[in-house]
């Protein structure tokens, strides 16, 4: 099994890298981040990329293309807050800069990764492209309001996943393209917003990563184009 992981040094991404590296069925892992990834195991090949710069994604894909087809591509990047960018409580907080940045990282970036990585998926067996999303990206499930730029960018990611899945099915019958919700994970992304989260609903990165890989293992081509939570439940768009 050959894997490409975009976002290998984040909370969930690092936990996924650890689990995949320990899996004897995984033969090679391309592990990418904005900073250097330490290749502690021979099966890990590190690379650097910037999700807002397509040329770095294209360069990564070019490096992987000579090694054989990929069985799994994981995109674990995302932004909720950064510097002055904070989740909006009201429409009065809307900022063009926040919307642009949220879409660049949460939607456009994964779309460009899909552009360059979907052609590298295996044709003769199950192969999965999975991008981390969030339950709040569900339009149907939005009953609280707020967090408009984050919600909208994740909803856009869901549409990108659905669109790619339709095209992918014409080329690779066993391939799967999905969005995955990791739950509320104890990482820097969620830390400012954990106060109201029940202890049993706040996951460690290791637990979330284990659940996500379990969900991926159970996916079939009929699931392609949809979003799934850490427990395997389908999230409505």
C-alpha cells in the first residue's frame, strides 16, 4: 500500500502518519508539510508544500509519479483561526480577508491537491482520496449560525469532493473520493473552543486517526462523493 499524506505535522496528520508507519501493510508513505517532516522510518519520504501555492503541490506529485500508483491520499490541512482571523459570531464580523484565507486553505487547496493527485490513484484496485472536513460544513445541519467563513469553505470542500467523485468514477471504478470529519480533536485548531465540549467528545489525535482509518477501510465505491464522520455516519451536505 502506497500513501500520500498532505499535512503530516498537524495534530491529526501526525497521528495518522504514526499509525500508517506502524502498519506492516503500508509500504511507502509520502509525508508532506510546510515545514520539514523527519523521516524516522525508511518507508517515509518527506516533502514540503504550501497549500496556497499550486506549484509546490505539482512538484510533490511529480516526485511521487515515478514510484507507482497510490492507494490512499489524505489531506489533513485546514484553518479555523489564525492571527486576527477568528470564527465569526455575527455577520457584523465578516471580513473579506478571512473569507479569502478560509477558502484558500479549506477548499481551493484541497481541490488543487485533488487535481494533481487523483491521476496517481491506482486503477486496478480500491484507492481512496480523503480530505478532512467538519460537520459544521453541512448546510442542512446548520442550526446555530456563526462561523460563516469556516462553514462556507467546508461546504465548498464537500461540493468539490462530490464533483471530483463523479469524474473519478468514469476513470477508476474502484476509486473513492470523500470528506471526513475527525470529531472534535484536542489540537491547536480546536483549543480555543473546547470549553463547552464534553470530556468524552474531545478526542485525542491518536483516537481520531484510528477511527478515520477504520472508516476508510470500510468505504466502498458507493460511498464516493459523500462526507463521513469519525464513527462512519454519513454527514448530510
